[in-house]
């Protein structure tokens, strides 16, 4: 009986010791600690506001990031890249593609695919054209969401073959322009950036 009791005590000691070792060793963090660290990082980071003078598109972003804006008169283009938000703005570009926190593309209506104009993002979704314009999304019909009081159409994309990074694409309509806002969901500030999107 004493021998069995001794074996049970030893097993308990080994289990408790193992738990202590694996939870206290460097690099081991619980999910709650990771979230807390991310929140602390966000509260200590300063943010800037960027507003595109041509369209009024505005958002906030971490001050260590850089906005690379593309300028072109809105009367002279059909589709174009509006801007890229870069988390490594001082690093020289390389031939290897990498994921950035955000890109914003614009399409001037009428929509090229069918020559129509959509006044709301729900109309755009219901037309079926939105689904034709995006390929490879894990949410083929998209989902209607509200961002900062504005309706958007959200598509989730699996990791790209080129960058290995997944993407969330939000489509907005403002003043008959269709905005495609691509967000890297793994970026620590992605949620704060997308929730700040608005127009002035």
C-alpha cells in the first residue's frame, strides 16, 4: 500500500514539475498574455492620420509605418492603386514580394465588367459582379459588414503563393468610387487600421 502511495506521489510531482517547466520556460506565453502584450503595444504606439486629398479617404496607422501614395486625377483613370501602407518604409524594395499591412485600390464607376453604376455596396454584392471580380476567396459571395458606420463587403483570402500571407479584402463605395482595401489580418494593428477607415 505504501509503495502504491509513493508511486502516486511521484507521478503527481512529475506532472506538476512538467507543467511548471513548460509554462515558465522562456518563450512560453499563454494566449491571454499574448493578447495583453498586443494591447500594451497598441496603447504605447503613437498613431498618425492619413487623408487622401483627392478622394477624402482617411485612416489612422502606426507612426513607424509609411504611406506610399499614388497620385492621379480622378477624371483620367478607370482603376488604379491609391496607396500602400508599409510596415518597413525604409527598407529598399527587393525582387521578392512581401505582404504589407494595407493596400487601397480604386475603381471608377461604371463597373468595367457590365457598364453599370452601383450606389451601395449591397447592390454591388447582389449584382454578382463583385463575386466575379474576386477569385480565390474562401468567402466567394463575401459578407456584408459595417466599418466605422459604413457598409462594406468583406472577402477572406487564403495565404498567397507569392507572399505566404492571407488577406482580408474590404470593398466600399463612396461617391461612386469602389474602394478595395486589402488588409494583412496578421498585422498587429490590422483591426485598429480598418476600423478607422472613413471619408472626409
